[in-house]
């Protein structure tokens, strides 16, 4: 069996790529392989550290910015290219040391050959594959050419790096993508055939429940027992469309909807009264140090009378005590969620969608393109915000139609107040998730991917 290096800019986080890497590690180990994680930041996980891989280092961010957005920190494209190559040589030496130390015979870089957040890493991994003649599988969750990113080569040298390394085309390298759009675009742009392996989740483990550790979760974040907790578990970035969740909560807070919940009570027997609040809890983190998007969300929420709780300082990928402060896992958040919002405008696939299915919590979805193309056909029961953005508000935030928000609020009330309806919804979703997107299904996908590389699976 193989010794496999799963590599990314960072590991051990709550972002989608880190979480998906953990699932691949589990599935590959079930198939009998030995797997080592390698990243530029290890978060709360274990792995081999190559600091220069991290995409939020000042030098990596500078190079990516000058490669894709504006050539402003270098006197020429040649100077930019020389700086990128210099860093790539450092990464290359350390990557070879990792491979030799762990006896790695298969590399699986995640997004390193596709997103371009650290161009030097893309060059280094390509050079190492060719120097050591080691097979590799590029696991491409996202691509730099996706239109919402606004990434364009700034000079001929940047274009050359993109053409040669993002992604590289080589018989030693095969590519995996996570949706049909990426498969088709990769073939059209680079002539590369790829395999679709969708995001998955562990549907067979024990359910997430209230226990001695997490029982104080609501009180710690300032949400009462009889309040409705609406969970937004994603990172706080603009493509997640979190403003649409604010629109939904504003509508749910209208008297006609509150009255319906008050008359019926909540699905689990809790009493909902005029004192009960409906709170939007943001569990993810903001990668923007200026928090520009988060500040706009806060301004919108305040103007609409919607209460936000940003709890990223209390949530990580796993439980721990940090400087005497209790840190909850992401899964603890789902235990106490009454609804999950997933109003993303764009997703490569959708980890949090699966998490909500696994947690048996009703999910509110904006039907982003990949959902419509690859997921909706499976028959999931969701509360839909529609599939069309009708414009932006005065803060530059996305809007859907009033009818879509009202319809979602009506369905949301039913999921909050009608126990039988809610149970039918979440159990159907759980069963479909287990059928199509479980770790067992991932094992089958990976058997095929590995056999295509002539690796025993």
C-alpha cells in the first residue's frame, strides 16, 4: 500500500478544504494506505509543517496579488517571476525533505495547482513531481479562473506561470475536481480530462448531541433556551451570501410569522413567546483583516432589527481549552441549531450543506449553480431562497426577490413549529446524504482514482 502526502496551504482548520482533506485521509486509511498531512499552517491538527506553503504569509500574498490583480510591488514582471521562483526553491527543498522523511510515494496537493493563492507552491510541487518522478493527484476544489474572483494575469511572466503550473499538464499528474462545471472548464481550457469526486461526510458515526462539554453553549454565546438559533456555519466571505440569511430573519421576525410559532410552540416542545429572539449565529471566521464584509453585514442587520452573534473566537475544528477558555467544535454548533442557513451565491460544492444533513437540521439554501447542476437532482428537501439574484442593496449586498424571502420564511416557520414535517424533512435528507455522499461512497470514488494511477486500492 502507498504512503500518501495530503498537502495544502493549511490543514487542521474549519474551512472546506481542510475538512475535506480530513475525510480523504480517513477514507484512504480505510483502504489500507498511510496518510500524512502537510501544510503551511497546522491549525488544531497534526502534520508536517512547511511554513512557506501558507498562503496568508506576507510574501505569498504579495506574489499572488501581483500575479493576478495588479503589478505594483515589483518594478517588472521579471522581478516578480524571480521572487516567485526564489520562494519555490525553498518550498521545493522542504517538500523533498517531507517526502524522504515520510517515504511518500504519492502526492495529493489540494488547490495548490488550481487556485494560485501561492504561485511559488504550484511551481515547487510540479518540479518535485518531475525531479523525483513521483505520481500525483491534484485535488482541485476551486480554480483561479472562476469569475467571482476577478483574477487575471498582470504581465507576460504571470501568464507563463499560469500556463505552466496552474494546473500543470504532465503524465505523472492526474486531476480530480468536485463538480461538473470544473470538469468541463478544465477540459476546455487545458485539454485535461478529470474525475469528479464530490464532497462527502461521515454519516455513520455517532450523532452529535448535548453533553457535559457543550451543554452551556447557548448561554456562552448569549442565546436563550427559548430563542431560535439560526446557524451560518461558513466562513464570513462575500460569496457566502450571508446577507440573504439576514433578509430571512427579518421576515421571520414579522408579527405574522412570530405569531404562528408562538401558537404552535417550537418543534421540540420549547415555548416561543414575545420575549423569544431569533438570532443569526455566525460560527465561521473572516479572512479579511479589515472585516469589510462583516461590517456591512452588521450594518444591514442593525438597520433591519436582526440580531447577529459572531462566535468564531469560540469555535474551531475540534474541542480544546485555549488559555483557560473553552473552545467548542464546529459540530457543537449544529447540536443547538434550529435552522441552518446556506445562502451561498457560489460554491465549488458545499461542505456545510452536508453538515446540516448529517446534523438532521433543516437547511435554507440559495440555489447556487453547482447545487442546481449536481445536487438538486438527488431530491433533497430544502427551504429555498430561489436561484436568482435580482440586484444589490445600498450596501452592495445581494438581494433576492421579496417573494422568495417570504416563501422561505413560510417554509421556515413550518420547519420550526411542525414536528412531524420537520422530522420527515431531515430524515429524508439524512438518508439521501448517506446514500450519495458518505465516506463509503468516497472510498469507492478513491478506488477508481487510484486504480487509474495504477496504484493498488
